[in-house]
């Protein structure tokens, strides 16, 4: 896949994986609309994008709010080319399901799943048009938790699994149109989103995760596992013997619950 001179949207672009992806595409000459909740972080990403060799506009929007997705779509209606959409924005609130508030559950579903579905739907006409020419890309940032569901993350796992299934289904729906749909599965990554949990999970540098993403895209991959190969044993076991995963996790449930009780990026 030719990743040069892309014109498109990255959500959650103010920090973490979203910001790092923006800089990678910028180095290849991209023009981007950076979307996120905080104008100050988007301005910083836009500055870095320009330094890296690209250009950017910003749009501060909470994608869980009514009408926000429409505003994003309207912002690029006049573009001659739209050949990139990165559905990266996400949030998390860990804890026992029965102790989760309805507001937190809805917030995760709205941002992690509903927003990317609605935004992709709104932009598909433009993505199809561009795809018929040089090819376009929809990149969904899921999570390793879609491969191995973890206790105390039931809602988050549901949203990220849903996003992965959405990408798989859409990929088949768009077969032959020139729209390439890819899904990324990062593990624990050293981002601000992970700063409020204390589980004994090794956090991978953002640069390493994004390097895997760009390598996978350049190769034309549709499923990009951005966890270290040496750490995929639990993923493989979950396919062949999921009850063995249950048994492996069970002895540490109490300790894990305490470690993640404050994990909250909402």
C-alpha cells in the first residue's frame, strides 16, 4: 500500500497512538484533519505535523456528543480527495460490571464503537470515490483485549471486539472497491490512557506500536497485531483452550481488581 500524500482524518489525534500516527503520515506528505476533545493538544500535534513535513487542520469535538460526527464529516465535504480515516479515539473505565455506572458504559460504547461506525458511514461516499482512484484506507484501532477478554474490562472489551468485527465485516462488504479496511490490536501501550492503572503489564513504547502499524499497512495487511511476538502466548491459548486462560487468570483476580480499580480515561 502506498501511504504517501494521504488526505484524511485521525480521531484522538491529540496524544498517544493517534498523535504518533499523524506524525508518520505527515512524514509522507499527508494533509490531515486532527480531531480530539482538547484544542491545546490538537494544536501541538498540528505543530509537530508541520515540522514532520505534513499539514493539518484541527477540530476540537467530543465525538460522543450529538451532532459531533456530522460536524467532522462536514469539515471535509469540500475536499477533492479523502483517502484516509483513522478511527483511534477511545476511552476506558475498568471495574466490576455491576459497579459500573450507566454513564460510563454509554461513554465507552459511544466513543469506542458508535462514533467510528457513524463517522465511517458518513465518509464512505468520499472514501469510495478516492478508493476507485489511488485507493483509500480505513484504519480502526482496536485492542489486544479483543483477542483476550480480561476481567474488569467487560464493557471495554465489548466495544473493542465490536470494532474489530465491524472492520472484518466492512472489509468484505467493500471488497473490490479500493477501500482498504485494516484493524490494529495494540497491547498495553505507554500512553496517558494507561497512566491510572497499576497492573503488572509491560507497556510497550508508542513508537514500537506505530512502527508495527506502518509496516503492516505498507505490506497491505488487514489485521495488524501490534503486540510483541514473544508475548502472544495467551492469545494463542485463548484460541485453542480458553478455559485454560480462565484458570491462569483466576488466582490473581483479587490483585488485578485492586490494580485496575482507578483505570479511567473518561
